[in-house]
């Protein structure tokens, strides 16, 4: 009867995580979750990290999309207001007549142009910026007022190899080049 009672006691104790060994010493056995708690903590941290990466990915995509939209808006406003421009100094253009022979040996007169750049050039510019708003984005626009002066040296007609009679000085023009 004593053995049957010890077997019942052993079964009862084994359900509670304790067992009696043959020397009647109590041996405590940890529950499964308790034994592997570090593993489960690691799994939970990994799941949290992966879960938090999803919104980070969405935020990264949103930033990239906004940057692309910003560049598009800047390009749209630039095309409405004018793109980057380059100003080249004044150029003196003097048309002249040039006698040539065509392929049949006949004398023909053609119109040509001689271009002269200034000896010295001075450009005074006043620039001011304004911000143009397009709902979400601000785009700076720059305006400039230019005052261009140049000094031309007297024409060395002998060095040009153009007869003075053929020069059309009354049709000479002075202009600045604006490159876009």
C-alpha cells in the first residue's frame, strides 16, 4: 500500500513540475516556457524589429516620391518663367560685299558678315530673387537687370582683307547674344 501511495504522490508531484527520485529527493523540473525564455525573447524582438521596418520602408518611399515631385515642380516653374540663360557681350556686325566666281566662272557678288568683339567689356548686373509658391513647394526665381558696355578698337581695314568700298557701314549692327 505504501508503494501505491508513493506512485500517486509521484504522479501528483510530476504534474506540478516536481518529481521524487529513488532517494526521495525532490527534483524540480522547469516548465517548457521557462526553460526556453531567452529563445522566445529573441523571437519577439525579431518580430518587433521586422514589424517596425515596414513603416520605415513606407517613409523612405514617401521621401523619395516627394523629392521627385519637388524636382518636377521646379522644372515646370522654370519652363514657365524661362530656363537658365547666358549673356555674351556685344558683338559688332558689319556686312560687306564679296566678289566670287561660281562653278561656271561667272563673277557673282555675295553678302558676308564680319564679326568684331570688344577690346574691353564691362557688365553691371543687379539681381534679385523671389520665391514662387506652388502649394507645397517654394522655388526661387532670379531676375537680373544688366548694363553692358564695351570698347571697340578702330577697325584695321588692311588686316581685314576687305575693300572699304565693299563694307556696308550704314548697315552695321551691335547686339548682345542671349543663349538659353
